[in-house]
């Protein structure tokens, strides 16, 4: 058949019919509608009888306007003569007129007022119950093909571990150099004591700095050895102590070298 359902309606209800037909066709039910399927300027009487004959069922959109339509009475009578099912879709709470009461009173209807669009799904279900083949088959979901990603994961883990190690080494360079400079200060301070240069070299300050750098260096080594690396702790500490240590080291090494080259008193 060319169409699944013939929609019988009043032109005053065309807006509702437009929404109804669009909904049904989106769900696989082909509709025949006069305003769309009859060419402009053609005689309606030439198109409606074959359209009803070539449809599986008739949907009657019932309202106060369609209730008094004589043309719709003819469409209903023709459908009954062809023994096609009729589904009354009532968009207004209006009793059937005499002719329609005669034909439709014993046929189950759908009350779709005051919001017809909320009952489009109910009408679709009724059509699909009459014609199960109109039900859209559920499209099975495509299951993803399992992909063996173990080699890639291992490579990714290796890359992460390598980056972590390189980061630790890079971050540790600053306090490491500071610690080495601290050791250099302590040695120079001891030499300065022998040369009676403690006051000039400010050995007390350099020794204190060395004592601060050494525990920090040990702290970095302990983190690496125990695998308890924590960015939250290490980064702030390193970027506060490390640059300060380097600047302090450069200043005091220059000063200490200058003082160490002067003759003692």
C-alpha cells in the first residue's frame, strides 16, 4: 500500500494534523494528508477514494469543526465499506453528531484533549498494535571490539616513570648544588680558622647555610630511595629553597674567595 494511514480532519485543525503526521512519519508510519498529497487546483473527490482504499486505516481527528463536516462523514462511510479500521483521535471534548455517532459510537477512541501532542505516542502505539510490522526494529548497539592495549599501556607507564625520574633529578639539581656549595663553605670556613680569617669570611653564616642545605639534600635522596615522591611537598620546597640557595652560594663563594686571597693579620 502507498500509505499506512489516511488522516481525516477539518482544515481548521490543520496545525494539529501537521504535528501529528510529522510524528507518525518520523516513527515509520506513512500518512496520507489532503493538504499535502492532493495537487493544487485538483478535484478532491478524485483523490480521496483511492487514497482511503490504498491505506490500511483511517485516523479521524475529532473536533467541533470536523464534527459537522459532511465530507468527513463520506470518508468514514467509505472506509467502513472497505472494512478498514478507524481510530478516532478526539482533540476536543465534543459529542459525536448524529452521523458520526452512528458510525463511531461503538469504536474505541483516544481522548487527546486539551493537549493533543501529548497523546501522539498513544496513537502510534495503537497503530503499531494493529499492524505490528510497522514497529521500528531496535537497532542493536555496536559493541566495541576489544583491543589489546597492554603493550601501549606498559609503554605509557614506562614513559611516565621516566618523566618522573627526570623531573626528580631536575628539581633536585638546585638543592643539590646548594648543598655542595654548603659543603664548600664549611671546608673554607675550617681553612679560614687556620688562617685566622673567621671574622672576614663570616664562617658562621656559611656554616649555618651548609647545615641547612645538607638535611635538604638528604631529604631529596630519601624521597627518591623510598619512592614516596610527592609533588605537593617537593615542588614548593624546592622552588623556595633551591633558588635562594644558589644565589646565596654564588654571593658567598665570590666573597669567600676574595677574602681568602687576602693576607691574614
